[in-house]
C-alpha cells in the first residue's frame, strides 16, 4: 500500500528525451524534497514504469545510473533503497541542487534571476587566479540573485575568461540557467573540481539592494569564494556566493 502511494506521488507524464534522464530527475526531486528519505524502499521498477508511461528498460537504465551515483542501492529480498547520500552533494548535480538548506536541515529549491552581465578587462587578482597570460584579457562578469519562496537569499557572481569561452552570452536574457551544462554542450568543457574558501562578513550597500533589504539593516553574509577547475585541473571561472544566514545554512558533506 505504501509503495502504491509513493508511485502516485511521482505524478505527471514524461515528455522530453532522453526518458531515462527524466525518470532520474523525478526520483531525485522526491529525494531532495524529503518525500523519500534514507532507508525508504522505492516502488518496484515495473510499477514505476507503468506510472510514468515508459518502458521497463528505461526504468532499469535510470535506476542503474542512480545506483552508480550512490543515491540508491539494491538489497536482496528488500528492493531498491534510498541511501541517504543526497544528490546535491554529488559533483554531477552540484550546481543544480546548490547546498543551501534551512536551519532545520530542509533542502530548498531556488530560482536564479540574472541581474547583470558585462564584458570588462580582467583585474590583477583575477588574472592570477585564472592563470591568464594576456594582460589585456577580458572576462564576462555576471551577477544573479537566487530566490527561495519568492525572497532573495543569495547573490552569485561569476567571472568567466572570454579567452576560453568567447561566445558567452552578454545579454541578460540569453545567459544560461545551468552554466556548467552550457559549457559542456557548447565547448565540451567539463567541471572537474571546485575549490572553496568560506568566510563570514557584513553585507555591503550594493548587496543589501540586491537582497531587497533596508540600507540601515546589519546583515551577516556567508561568503563563498570559489574557483572552478576543469578535468585537466585548469582554472575555469571564479565564483563568489554571498548568502543570508538568518534562515539558511550552507552544508558540505564528504562521503
């Protein structure tokens, strides 16, 4: 009975190819939302196939990928079990499920709104971090705000060397929502690692405006200064994140 209820909660029909990726996303959404937690036994694969209107082979492929990623595991006489390893902590899903949670441990879903994007000369500190030889190199400087439940909670700033990606969109409406997916599809550049430095500081006036706070407010921000590297360990971009800390926290998990 419990399995039948969980199948119904998956809901909806799948429309876009590849179907096995759609199936994976549906299952991942249930796990990240907390509907399925560590130790839960997932519905049988033939039940999922019937509910989602896909073939048994599609379900098998999706579950195989999720097993390989450590999100679920197969147990004899039990079935497929949620491991508790959250998808937002696996590198392949790192930027789709950013590691921002409520103080009580709930994962949140954020929507990103691009506020500005411009082409400008690289600064000295950025040139060193990005290992740019050309002193006259240009970068794309993009700022966006992440919202949770309709309220701004974090500011993202991406510094992207145009020597590597000369066609990065410079119009707000053209900036891709998933930048690393765009880099992979457009330039075959894959994210390999992220080095982070996490500190705390007070918000600046410009940040208060982006976060829709009063200039008189004293805001504590969690500051995440990161460098993304490709699979050859070469600098890919600088990422700076500034998150409010009154209702959210940043979670880092190693497995």
